């Protein structure tokens, strides 16, 4: 399903900024509230709507990551909302985490607001499955201590950029001008 704007404004829970209300923005705001109010994340450690530039040859492409959680200035968790089966979005978020500046980011959490998957980025191992898997701030810090270090070669980083590009481009659910449907029934319009 495409993300559609409602031509209304909603206030961002984390920053107080006015945002366009869309079909999914209220869910993202609820996730931010859960992280802070229920899971104990310091509000200042969550970066919303992080724009990750992929830097692919002559392609100028960036992806928007819903939330990046920082600890002592380092990215430690990428949380992504997905409007579909969680398992189909894991690869793109793992690739994004592997190429993240200052990363790789050790963990990704992908959720559709009913299900969630917490994945260790280095080996793409699912640590936990189910909505209860959103770690508390304290638990996240504990599992970070047990997470093996992971480095990425420049060749592998280039491959991960291409995977992220392909997967995010395919799953980009925001309906914009490129969604234009032609109603011309002439042979030239077919």
C-alpha cells in the first residue's frame, strides 16, 4: 500500500516539528512514544527520519530511515517501520546498517506495528521475533556488549549499497508524482 498524505499536519513526538500527516506517520509517532515512554530510551538519543545517502556511481539516491538510535555518538540500532511482512524488509535494513556512516550499526529492528524482528547486522541473525522484541534501553546496552565486532570491506560495502538501493527503491511506499497513471487509451499511450 502506498503512503499517502492527508494534507494535514501532525506534531513530531521527538522534535516538536510539524510533519505532514500520512497513512503511516501516526504509527511512526506511536513507535517513538513507545521507545521513550515504555522502553526508557532517552529522547535525545533517537534521530528520526535519518537521510542515508548511498553514493552509487552516478546515481544520486538516498533512503529515509525512520529512527536511528545513538549511544555515545555512535549508531547502535536502526528501527524501521514497514507496511507489510516484516521478513521482506530485513535485507534492506541490514544493508543500510552495514553502510551507515560511523557504522556498521550493530542491530536493526523492523516492525509492522504488530510483529517485529530484532536482527544482529554482522551475521544477519534474528535475535528475537515478535512485538515484545523491541529492547528496552537497558537491554539494548546489554546486548551491545555481547555483539561481536563487524567490519566491512570496501567491495562488500559497494555491494551492500546496491542491495539497499534495489530493495528500498522497490519498497518505496510513498506515493508521489512518479506514481502518475496514464489514462490515455491511444496506442501511443499504451
